[in-house]
């Protein structure tokens, strides 16, 4: 995994569940260098509680654990969250396990022993999957990255200001006209919005978007 990919992991949090204290300590030391937050669990029940409490971006769990197995943990998570990213660590490659894993839409499974190449391969798959959900298409070959707050076009990256990013997200979420009143309320947050300030922001934002993407609806507001 290259340095750019490793840096992206620092935006995310992970729950790691493993009942073997030695393995848990070793893998935790590596994960804590990569992720923003690492929540440790000694069994499946604790992992599930941590998942509910912290809503992590990723769950990494051993398959054989007390109280709740990795498969049971993934099954419970799937009852309320069909998008959660789950990686299971296993010593098994039997057909029954593979069928269960397919049904649970696991991101990846790692066969023991855990090695850095195996772990990094799984984490790279996580990043690829996560980035797909973060990207919203604006036009052919133009995307808004919700995590990085950037507009991407081929090899070009345009960083957005806080207000610019909020406006793009409002427009994408509503998929209709955003009125001047809504812009003032959501972007200026109670402060007075002058027309000059709005026009300047729109002018700068248009330079970072595909041509004719942001349309002014005279007297009302803007739409994509």
C-alpha cells in the first residue's frame, strides 16, 4: 500500500475484535498507527456494543470468539446496517463458512496467520469501497468527494471552502432549487449574507465545477 493510501486511513475509525490477548496487542499496535480511532473488543458482544456506540467506518473481527462469534457479530450488524464494512479473520476456508460470508456481504476475509501484506490488501479494498460511497457524480468524469471536500476531475483536484462544500452537499442532497434563504440559513448560520458575498462565493465555486453545472434561478436561488 502506497503512502497516499496509508494517509487516507487516518480519516477513519475501526472496531477490532480478537479474544487472543497477544494477537490483539500486535494488530492493535499496527492499526493505531493507521487509523484515527481504534476501538478494541475482547469478544463479539463487546464489539457489537462498540459498533453501536461509535459507528466506526470499519469492523475487523476474528471468527472464533466468546459470547458472539465473528459471523454472529456480522449478522447482528447487518440487521440494522447493510452498508457497514466488515472484515473477518479466520483459520477456516470450509464451504459452509464461505457461503455464510457471501450472504453477509463481507468486504474481505483474511485467513490466518495475519501478515502485513494480507492486512494491507484488505485495508486497500476497504478504501476503494469507501471512496466509491464518498464520491458523487457531478458530470461525466467530474466527482464531488464528500470526505475530502474536493471536486475531482481526472487528475485534477479542487479544494472547496467550508461554504462551497456545504452548498454542493445541499444541492446534491435536495436535487432541486436551493433558495437564497436556505443558503443564508445553512451557510451563513445566522449571520447576514450580503449579495456581494454570495456572488463572490458562487463565482469562485463555478471555477471548480464543470461548465454550466451551477445554474442561477433568477430571484429564487441555485440548482445543479
